[in-house]
């Protein structure tokens, strides 16, 4: 099972990609997965910046609990 929403979406797209024969649909699904990877990279960069800027572990844990960081 995926740990994050983005990972869950990627798994769903990947599963659908395996079930589709239409080349146009497969292209769109692959493109969607690539865009999802871009979003994940941006999220990772933001998480790293927050962890660098915030030194208080309790604040970081609160941000994680609220879904602002992973």
C-alpha cells in the first residue's frame, strides 16, 4: 500500500496503464505519471526547506500531522 497520496495516485495510474491498449490513452497516462513525479520532486524540495528552516522538532511533527510535510 502506498504511503502518500501522490504514491497512491501513481499506483492507480500504473495499474490503469497496464489495463489499457489504446496508445493515445497510454500516452496520457504516462504523461500524468510524469507530471506526478514533478509534483513529488517539488514536495520533496519543500519538505527539505521546511526541515532546514524549522529547528523545533515539535513544530515539524505538527506540520507532518497536519499534512503540510511528509
